[in-house]
C-alpha cells in the first residue's frame, strides 16, 4: 500500500509565480481532500471531491486558488498568482466510503518569497 | 455546525506514566470521532475512531479513547507513555446525521511531550 503521494515535498518560489501541487490518492478511494496547515490557523479544509467531482470548495481562500481532479488517481491544487501569505504546508488526504478514516500524504511545504 | 475543542496546547508527562489528551466536541446529531497523530514533517496518521458500539475504543500503538456522550468528550489515553509518543495529536469529529457534509472538523491540536 503506497499511501497518498504528494509532490513536490518542498517548493520555494517567488511571489507572483504559479504553483501547482500534486496528489495521487490511494487506489479505490472515492473521496479526496485538500488541507492547508499553518501555525496561526491550524488545519483548514480547502476543498473536497467525491468520485472526481468537487463537492465543497467553501474553504478555498480566494480565486487565486483552484483545484482539479481529472481522474480517480490524480488531483492538483494550483495557486496563481502566489503570495507570501500562501506559505504553508498543504496536505492531500483520501478516504473510502462514509465512515472510514482519511489517509494523509506527507504534505508539500510551500514557501513564497 | 460541528466543532472540536482541545483545551490543552501542550501536555507534559514522564515516560512510563499514564497520559491523557483531552477532546470535547459539538455536533447536532450523532458523532463520528477520530484521533490522529502527526510527527515532524509528516502527514497526519490515523490512530483510532469511534463510530458506534463500545464506548472504549482501542487503537494503534497502545492508545485508547473513551467516548462519553453525556460529557461530549473523547479523551485519548495510554497507560504507559513512551518518549517516542511525543508528537502533535489531533481530535476530529463528523456529524453522522449530516448528509450534506462529509467533512471532518479538526481540533487545534495538542503537543504531547514525554520526558525520559
């Protein structure tokens, strides 16, 4: 079991650049979640998908953030243009069914200079 | 609305002593409850869950948690702490009667420090 795989693990870029974070969920899982973790705000849910369809994106901070899930094995979170306040650790998690636990990837540590 | 409170930012315990990490929750229906642990530079790892049934739930690494409906609590416990248990612990809740929501709400986390 490979677990949830995120790439890159670390990203450092300059303000204004486009950032793309990638996630491969566990095979067979039908829910996928994107979170952001900061010291100030803790763990925040940004968006989640069910069967590749976005269900709730109310946590996406603003229009600079977008997420896609073109198929069951891949999702992206894009920030364009990036700002220093976007610096955080971004986690992807997946789950099978209604009452099973979410499984988290090891995150992408994003630093916007 | 659903919410979780972890009242302690940090818990300090000596190795070999019992540990408790507190969690209280609020949901309008019946809760699904989870505990996760996070080690440095890693994602959250699932420890245990309560869905229904026995109020005492046993999980990974010797951890257990007790569901108390009257006190709306789900405290995490371990009889004998190890230095390697030092990490950040998160409690999470989901309202099982809320068909419109599949989202977990996480507490702010409690840092557990186990001293040798």
